[in-house]
C-alpha cells in the first residue's frame, strides 16, 4: 500500500528564508513530476476510464489503435478452436489467444461469424482486419492461388503462425470399415467442411484412386454439419483438423458417436491471415503473440484446451509450405 501525498508547496515566510524557499520549491516541483504524476497515471485516464497497460499499442496502425477494435473474420463452428457456448458466447482456443494479444495491444478482437471459404474474400474486401479461424498457412494462400485450379484468384495474404495441427480421419464408433489411411477411402464417401485442407486432400486422393473407385465427397458450410451427416449414417468417414476431430470424438454423444482412425497427417501451421497491404498490423500481431508466449499466457491457454502437442515456441510469418 502506498501512502497518499498532498501535492502543494509552502511559501517562504521571510526574505531571510529565500535560499531555503528555493530549495523547497525545487523539491516540491520534483514531487509534482514524480509522486503525483505517477498516482494520476496509474489510476485514471481521460474521461475517467482506467488506463490500460498495453505495452505494444504504439505498434498498431493509427486507425486501428483509434478504433480500439480489430475485426476478426472467423467460422465460429469449429470446436475447440472457435465455437458458441450454451450462452451464445464465442469461446475456444482462437478467442482466448486473441483476448490475450488484445491486452498487449490495447484493443479488443471482435469475432464476426462467416463461412470458412468466404473469409479471405472478406479480408480482401476489408470487411475484416484479420481472419483467424484454424486456417492453415499454405503457399497457395500466401500467393492468392486457388488450391483446386492452380489459378491466381487474388493478391494473397500474409500469415502470423500461432499453432500446428495435422489432419485426421474419423468414423462412426465401431464402424471403421477398415479405414486407416487416405487411400482406404477410395470407393467410399467422406464428409468435410468446404474449402479446408481436408477438402483439398480428399479431392487430391480421389484422383489417385484406381479402377474407377473414386472418393465420393460431400462438403458443408461448417464441420458440425459434416459431423451430423456422418452421425446419421450418410457417409463412411469424416475428416477435419486433428484438434477438431479429437474434440468431436471426445464430446459427441458423450464420446459414443465417433472414433479416430489412423494417424494425423500433413501437420502444418495455423496462421492469422492479414492483408499484404497491412504490414504494420501484421508486425504488431506477431509481437503480441511473441509477448504472450514469453509471459506464459499462451502456454496456459493451450493447456486449458488440452492441445499442447500443437503449441509453437515463437511466432513466424508465412511459415507454411
């Protein structure tokens, strides 16, 4: 506890005390610049609001810092990465990491729900400042290349990588039908979320199938719809990123609906997508991520969600291949 200080000076009583008075005024001036100034800075700011300790605020673009908000495009139906809880609040790994970074930057990360395959378009049109949605950092996305056609469809984006995850296959519990690898899916039906790495892998694997036994692929706006289809018997298998598949296996039907089959493959970084025209925001987010890694907040969040295997030790820009 710090004792209060009365910030005022005492005038000299006589001409003989001039030297003493000058010394007293100097000391009092020092108090005004130190003790009293510190108390003001640590309590209130303009308008009576609490001053937030945001050490990286100055790194942000001026317009973002002035708004106090970073708009985030996200497909909020991908537990445990981001999803709505029973109260309708957005929760998960991404919102928790974003909140911790926001404290470093002095802004709020405001999540805006959208389908996954529209997020980069929303970023290009400036609907969002960033996209954060378990998005795998790939060279094609960095360069604006369509994964399926190989054609350039946009300027591309920069990524700040914050997690690592592979892709997993899952089936109804007790009904793996001998599926252990992607090649085992030839002649079978798989459900996936549209525009994801799982979707791309299913299409690529289907081209390798022989004897006309292609993979039948049904894609959905979000992963929960794909899970519902599999649960009802409308497909042989589903695929999604390992943390999401593992969470579905653990929680759906109290752990009685699904099972993982085979090993996760194609481990790659998740990246926060940012316009290539916004290097200042990219660098600020990279610094904020490194700050929460250094202070232990990142590790705490990762452990709380049980996904320590995907933790990174430092933020990287465009680490995807």
